[in-house]
C-alpha cells in the first residue's frame, strides 16, 4: 500500500478533530461566558526503542503507533481553552451579573465546587440563587445564597454584595487561578479543578456588573473562516486517500497482467 495514504489519513483525522472544535465554538457563539477552544496535536513515536522507557509505548492509544519512518502518526493531544475577556452586553435583568477582568463565580457541584463566567442566574421558589443548570451560587463563605423575599428587588454591587431593601445578605464568591489550565471543562459552561489539592484564590476587589452578561469570546468572522479552511483541507485529504486507493488498485491490476 502506498505510504501517501497514511499521511492523507492522518491529515484528515486531524482536520476532523479541528472541525469538531470549530463547530462547537460556533454553536456557543451566543452562550454567555463561553470560552472558545483550539486543538493541540502531538507526534507519536513510531519506534519505542527511541524512548527513555520502552514501556511508554503501552500508554499510547493509537491504531497506527508502530509505523515506518515516513508514516509517523500525529494525534490530538487535547482541546485547550482561551480565557480572554468576552464583551459585556447589557440585559437589564437584576439577576444577570458579569465579571470584568479576572475571576469566576462559584457554583455548588455534585463532586465539589464548580466555576463559571456565565452570570445569567435565577431564583428557585425557595429563593435560592442558581445557575441556568440549577446549581446553587455560593457566597464568600462557601454557602448557597438565598433571598428570603423572592418578590423583592435584588441589588448586586460592584464588589459583589447581594442586597435586598438596603440590607446585605451575602457576597458573591469570586475566585481566580494562577493557571487556568488547572481547570477542566465539565459542560454546561462550568469548570472544575483537575485535582482537589489545588485551591482557587479569592479576588479581593472583583468588578461585578449587575444587569449585564459577558458574551462568548468567539469571533464569528474568524471562526467561520477557520471552518471553511478546515473543511477544505479535510476534503483535500479525503480526495488524496481516494487517489492513492485508485493508484493501488491500478498497480495491483497491472502487476497481475504482467505476471
């Protein structure tokens, strides 16, 4: 079989992963607080004898890991997130809050606290402040925030103080991380620390804006351009695979005639 078909196959697989990432970014173009993703790739050793430890090859999960020198595989290492600030959009809703600058809101999760930039909160019938996924929003004492009178107007200051009728009920927990790569995406626009030993740091002076939401940091124009580019490269690799397949078939037929 022609070695070129392996190169085309690996290229098509890489572009397939990239296309999934780009499509997910576009799907969340209007999701508050969403952070766009990119894909990262790595090259797999084709000869475990060149590694520091030959047993490292056992941890490589790829159907093409032991290939000739001209067929070295590249696989997706991970999808990483860009945590740059999204634009703020005014909503006028008292329970919508946005963070300007660093920080995450803290939510009560099933296996520990979770973190989000999406501040489109709501109230349950018992007055608990929750995310759109129904997770309780926590205060700086790691306790759920509850509003005794759900009919009262809620005021949230720039420092994150939650007030009703002039009385302060709680302060929104706003935390930061030295390295956002410590966070693992959990879905529903929520994040969780990869290790329970890691601890967030409290943002001393958060910049909270009531009646605003942070929009997704996905740029529609550049993302659409990337989608077109990735789609075309995937199509070219697919055509290369078919071309090499036809060449192999023709070669086998010609060999059969000469014999």
